């Protein structure tokens, strides 16, 4: 009997340490699911290998009509259905079609992120390991634990965690909102950047429209000709805005003389002094 301190490894390591394709795939999975190291990838691969090995053995035994094989097949299917890896009407072929991402998607860390309790997969790992996440009434600090469908519904913040307060700054703004799958390809990243540029351009257009309208209104109040305003703005929106407000300026100009006429009944009195002031200047200049 061995020492309990030195238990056996529960995962298989790669047969060849320097395979470029395998190393690149492992790096992608670590980045996508926020894993700590490659050991967690190997553990998931070992779990998947175990399930597939059982399915292959049961397929061979059921062909010969082994009654015990049928019982084991049903038990294996029920277990994988509880874990959310297959559906109730699945077969052994569906078990053989599973991949490593199906296993990694049932981890507590991934489900915490997908439920909107964390902003990133790495933040989800931190919340779990620091004891901020509970399953039902029990706090669980193991990010790699595989959850059943029932446990998935009970994942939430711990009552004793400061994150239980909705105003906590590290808590996501919209809890429970649909979150995209972990990781992001280059094409998706570029598409997201383009959408952000489009949104910024729309906001900039709205700001420009407001500035143009304000400038036109100020120009009309100061009796600046509309043609001059159009030349200064030099845009299509500026050329469209002044014609709409030009009649208002004309109405305002007609209203002023009428008020003067009602008050002093001499609307043209300011004009003669202007001509007199011009004549002395000309005489002085001569």
C-alpha cells in the first residue's frame, strides 16, 4: 500500500513532447478557456479518453448480446446526460463524437463566465479560487470541477462574498446577460472593431449636425449672409441647413422695421445720417 501523499497521476501526458500542431492547439485552448497550464488540458483529454474507451468496449460487447454490457451502456449514458455532455436519446456513436471542448465547457470556471458572473474566463477562475462562487448552499473553490445540469442552475455569488453587493466595482454591469463564448478569433475581433468604428462615425455625424445647426442659428442672429455660412462650413449638411432657416431670418428682418415704424413712424431715419457721415469723409479726403 502506497503513501496517500504520493498518489498516482490521474491524467496522461503526450507521448511526444515537441509536436508543433499539438502545442499550438493546447495554447489556443489555454487562452480560450483561461486555463492555468497544459496540465488542465491533459486532464480533460484523459477524461474524454476514458469515456470514449468505455463506449468502444461496450459497442463490441453489445454486438455479441452481452446483457451486462447493455446495463453498463445505460449507466454510462445516464451519467453523461447528467453532466450535460449528451442528450437523452443519444447513442454510443454520440459519445465517440465528443471532443475536448465539450469537457472544458462543463467546468465550473467556464460556466461561471457563461452565466455572466465574471467579465473574462480568467476573472471567473479568480472568483472561484477565492471563494466568491457557490453551488447551492456550498462554496466551491475548484475551477476544474465538472458540473451537472442541476448544479449549473445553482451557480451564483456566495452570500458572504463582497461581490454579492450589486454595486461592487468588479462585478459585471449586466449580470445574467448573454455572454459570447470564451475566446475570440482574429476575424471576429476585426469585425467587432469595424462595428465600433461605425458606431463612432455615427456619433461623430450627430455631433457635427448639432454644431452646424448651432452655427447657422448664431449666424442668422448676427445677420450674417447665408452664403458666407455655407462657404465656411463647406459641407452638404451645412448647405441643407441654412435654406430651412433662411425664411426665419427674412421674417425677423421684416419684423424689426415694423416695430420701428410703430414706435417712431420713421423707419428710414437711420439711413440719412449714414449718407451724411459718408459725404464729409469724401470732402475731407478731397
